[in-house]
C-alpha cells in the first residue's frame, strides 16, 4: 500500500517552524516544531502495511528547492522511502525550465507542487492572489512539466476551482493531482453544494486525479464519519482509478496517530468493492507517480 502524501523535514530548514507559533490553517503546531525524520515516519507507519510513499514539498525557502530534493533523495536511498518526490519550483517567474533542469538528475522526482490556495481568511491563505491558475505565465510553465514526465500537485479552495479547470484544460498532457480533495472548509449546505459543483467540473477533466487526504485540516481531529463521507462522495465523482490515499503526515500527527488515521480511511472505504479499495490505497498512486 502507498501513502501518496507525507512530509519529512528538518526544523532548521522550515522558517514557519521557527520562533513563536503563527496562526496556521491546521491550528496550534508546537508539537511538530522539531525535526521529523524518515526514521520517525517509518516508526509511525509500522504495522499499517504501507510499503511505498510519496514525499510532497514542505515549503523550504524557495531558493533552496534543489537542496530540499537532494536531501529527500538521500533519505530515500538510505531508508528505501520516500519512493517518489514531489518538489517545488516557482511557476510565476519567467521561464521555469532553468529550475526544472536542476531537479531532473534526481531519479525519485515525479512532480512539482506550488500551493495556489487563497482564502479570504488570512489564516487559510497561502498564495499571493486567488487567480494564479489563470495566469498565462503559470499555465505556460506548468505545461513544460510534460518535457520531464512530471505531475503537478494542485492545491486550491472551492472558489478557485473554475480557474483550476481552465488550467487543466490549458495543459491537457499534464496530470494534475488535486490536494486534499479540494479542501472542503465550508461544510454548510451552501458550502458543500459549491464544493461539489467545483469538484464535478474538475472530475470532468480527465487529466485530474485527486488525493483523499487532509480531512482533518479544519476540524483538527480524525472524524471517521466525515472521512467516509468524503471517500464515498469523491470516489463517486472521480472513480477509484483517479483517487489515492494520502496521510498528510506529520501535520495530522498533531491530533492523531498514523494507525488511527489509516484505520479511519480503510474503514471509510469499506462500502467500496475490493478493486476500488486497491485502487485508492495502491494502484492509482503507483500509476500516477510511477512507483
């Protein structure tokens, strides 16, 4: 089985982990203001049956994007995981090819994430403005990932999904991996309806797959009922062959053990047939990330 979304980090390399806590989307994070190494991650997943994993960039200083990938590559060679790396480059500045060229020698590289999510609530905000998906330079640069066979890990909120659809259509040869199933943060009836409409539009783009992950981001807890609801709803829209499990560890270690989280996901998928479960917990990630 594959964990398609986790992070390892060294505290000294993550500015947002240093000094006093600042308001963050995932709440108080004193418990992870320290090194989170591959060795600890392997201890966390013990007994779950996870045999492969995908590292997703953890927001090192932007000019150190190559250092991040180099370090994770070294960790992968030493421990056997991560099996694949999703690194970072800045798609908003000029021609991105010089940045991509610096990463192509690392054989665990499979994709890039630059977080485009923007929200009226500043605590939830990451991107500089809400419409990066519609930016012509961004679209042109993301299209260049095709030269490397790499994916783009896409992170947006509901109001940005229409722009995300435009981006996916502008780059039909790129596989987009939607983070956290669209980050449903407004669970009111109106909020759910808007999220569902945006998700359906993304699902109608055949080059978009999605991660079943991050479902505790806004509640700061493991909610088995919500996890099951999300798995069933998203699978119905995308199909299991376009859904993959991701732990988002160690962020969700703030409120859960890996075992508790993983069991909530496997239980949440219990109404799906065995082939769909295998796709979600293994086959989709193996295909998309080539592991």
